[in-house]
């Protein structure tokens, strides 16, 4: 099935693809998001290890908070620049706003903040996973709040 999603800034056609008529944009997105998350956790872990010498290894005493700060910055910067983390790019998915545009810095920050809050509170993460597995656009909790979605990138 051929997917085509033109840039809304050029066409004036604003919005996310319809899950009923453009289902290919949402095929396997929850699985791809999980695999992307695993890749990103590994990359953040490596960045955290690379950061330790610069803290004169004092960071070992604060390893979980250091990991969380690096993870937050990693997600905000990569999503703001590419509308996807490196793991998401590897899985060929990206975030789109409710208007169908790529994420900018404020959207990346808000989505990452929502992600961090849902990761910190287990019931919210369960709700997010259930939403990704049961909704048409495969949106997590942060996506529902923002009106955004992760979609397969058009080739």
C-alpha cells in the first residue's frame, strides 16, 4: 500500500492522517515505538556512561537522576530537531502535531514532559500503553493530551 502524506505547510491541508482511510501510517506503530524506546534507552545509557568522567565520577552517586536528566535532554533535542528520537528514526516513525506538522521545540518539550511524568507514575504508563494498543491513531497518553501522534514516515 502506497503512503503519501504531503507537507501541510505547502498544501494547506492540516491534520493527521485518518486511521480509517490512511491506516498504513499507523501500522505497527506501537511495536516500533517499543523497539525505538529500547534503542533510545541504550543510547542514553551510553551517553550517561560517557558523562561520568566529566563529573569526576561523582555522578555515580547520582546515577538515576543523572540518567533522567540526560534522557530528558536527549529526547527534547532529538525530537525538536527531527520530530523523532534516533530510535524512532531507525524504526521509520516520527511525531506529528494535531495539525500534521513536525514537532518544534515547545512541542518536543511538552511531549517529553508528558512522557517523563507517565514513566514516573506506573498507572499513567499503563494507561498510555493501553491507549496505544486500542486507539485508531495508536496514540499514547501524552499524544492524546497534545493531539499529536507517532506515524510511519512516508517514503
